[in-house]
C-alpha cells in the first residue's frame, strides 16, 4: 500500500506492506486509547478528538518521521491514517507548527484535485 504526502510542495510516497494494518492494529488501538484522554493539538486542547483530528495528530507524527527519515514511523503513521480514513488518497502536511492545518484528503467528501500530483 502507499500514501501520497505533500510537504511544502514536495511530494513523497510512503509505501508499506499491505499486512501492516493487521499487524499494527493493537498499536493503533493504543494510539486511540491515548487520544481518548484528550490531546494538545498545537495551541488547542481537544478533549475528544474526532477521526479527522486523530488523523491530523498521526499526520503530525508522520511529518516528524519524514523530517528525521524514520521510515518505520512514517509507515506506521501512514497506515494509521488509512486504517481510520480508508478513502484517503493524499495528505498535505503544513510546517506551520499547527497540526490542525494538516489536510487529509478523504475522497469520500470530494477531496483534493489529484492532478496536482
């Protein structure tokens, strides 16, 4: 599987094995349990992050993993996003420091113009 990621106009493809979603299911559940307690999303405390916000949190971890060239974490965060929002085709990451500006393209709601890729 793969997820297309754009960071400041630079395109990345995060590839990962198809079975990672099954193998990492417990890890993803642990992430969700942690987020169930609330999460500091940049300047704002979110007491109960919704699915989009959870994916924005994972996208922020994905951004850090790409910046530090941590392939395993990049794969895990990309897989998490696709496990929670399976229609996602593209993630646009902002380096503004505000994770709520990460754009998760869930094709079920119209999504991005994929011709940009």
